[in-house]
């Protein structure tokens, strides 16, 4: 089945960014959307540190790490002021959006519902075309996540290269497709 366009985000506030972010304005970049709750033990111990490592490891790459604080329980304890303190104390540097509440008053926020998330943490990978490519509920394996990100980055690079690619360099003397031989002494 072909990847489908990722649903739009519905947020009320943003931290660590001068203006709200949207998928449309991030087109051309790979997006790791990390959905979390600040009172979620798995988020605090595993997935938030993972998202921060990804942001640091891929700094300079066409990749954006975005946090989504999506509260589906303990609503009164997780207000914006608490989130601001949490982001500061945990030194979260990537942008964090606050998922908009259900307009009908239900407990599941809008973006969480749009992506059919099962809970937190949830990791979503969105390709440079804005298509949802991976949806993982729970802790995601570091090595697998890195491989998935690199695959999407390579795809993004290939798509963005509408210009001719440079010719490969000529092999060094003594080298061929099989390898390079030590020079012979004469």
C-alpha cells in the first residue's frame, strides 16, 4: 500500500519555536513527530531522550524533530505552565506543539485522534513529501529508528537532486572494482 499524506496537526500553543509549525511549511524535510505526555514514564525515561539524541545526531540534515504534547488523561495536571517548566527542566530543545483538545469535549486531542494514536509515546516518521511512513506506539529501537531516518533522508536527497549528478571519480592507480592492490616494488 502506498504511503498516505500525513494528517495536519491541530495545536493550541508552541514552545521552542518563534512561530507555529505545520507539515506544509516543513515539506522537503523529513519530520520525526514525537507524541508524548510529561507524566508518561516511558516518555520521560526513553522516548524524549531518544528524540533529543535524534535532533542532535542529525543536526544539519534535512530533518526536523517536533514534539507533540498530547494529553488524554490528567488534563488538569498538564497545563501549559507545567509543560513550559517541564521543557525547561528536561532541556528539550526541539519545537513542541500542544495538541488541541477535542472540539466535542472528548478526552482524546485532535491530532492524536487524526493519527489514530494508541497512547504515548508515539513516534511518527513523515517523509519529505509529507507522507506518513512509520507509526510506532511505545519505545522505538534506536538502531531501527536511525536506519528508517537515514532511508528517508536518502530518499529526500534523491528527490531534491533535479540537477545532473557528478561523475564518480576515476579509481586510484592499482584499483579496480575488486579492490586496491599494494603497489609493487621494482
